C-alpha cells in the first residue's frame, strides 16, 4: 500500500474567486495558473466544518471538459491531505450534476459509507476546451449546491488564504477502470473508488 505525506504549500490569494450558486467559472487559462485551483479547494475545505471533511466520503467528478482529469487528481491529493477518508470518482471522471446528487443521496459503499458532499467540475452549457471555460462547485450532503452562507465563507477564505494542504507524493489514480485503490497517510487509510458513472442514476430513474 502506497504511503503518502502531507505537504503545506505557501500561497497567496487570487482576486475574484467568488462562487455563485453555479460555483466558480473562469477560463481554463485562469484555472491552470499555479495554486489557483488549489486555493479554491482549500478555501472550500476550510469553509466546511471538520465533521464534514475528516473521515468522510466525497464525490469528485464532472462533465469531462478540458482540464477535468488534471483537476480530479489535484482534488484527490488535497482530499487525502485534509483528512478525507475516501473519494468516489465516476468512471473517467464523468458524472452529470443530477447524477452526482443521486450518488450523494442514494449510493452506499461496500463498507456502508455514504458521501457527505461533492466537488463537481462543470461550467454547464458554457463551451469547453483549452481556450474556453472550466468550473468547480461544491454540493452538500443533501445533494444540493452549497448555500450562500457556505459560498460566502469560501470566498472570504480565498481572500486570506496563506497555505494549502496536499499529498504531493500520492501517485495519480487510474480513473478509467472501476475499482478501489488504497493508500495510507498520517491519519490512516485513504481510498479512491472508481465506479460505473451511470449505475446509481439509472437505478434512481427506474
């Protein structure tokens, strides 16, 4: 089992990381700047109570637009460093927003675990591609988007952030094949489970 260490990376705030109800949307060239995505993800973890992060299960997936696969790996590494117990990823990182909501509400892991939230990588109908849009939003344990109180706290955190936590030595996870990859860190085990993207949603629709 691969063992990872937690790194604290110094950073400085970026202007304009204020999420709306549909999350944070910017051009890909903005998101790929060093520390940009990491700042926003750490600001989100810091806005949530410890009880919604440490030891919990989170979903990370999206609409498959440009930069999604790199972003998923970054969020996995940051989740590990922030004490998350397991990450669920739709196969190839693909889950529609309604499917993510269904997974949060309905899916039960083999060990009885349920998701307490999700990072959704989407900019909805906005065009995707290297010169187009990318987006990220956080959905809560009820499957719905983070309320204004949480998004305001995320934004406040982005204006004062000084560091983020990341397991830089955690190897990239193969998200193309369903299965569980196990790791070990300072807080104990950390797993990434890749699952059939349509399974939970199809069951719900039936």
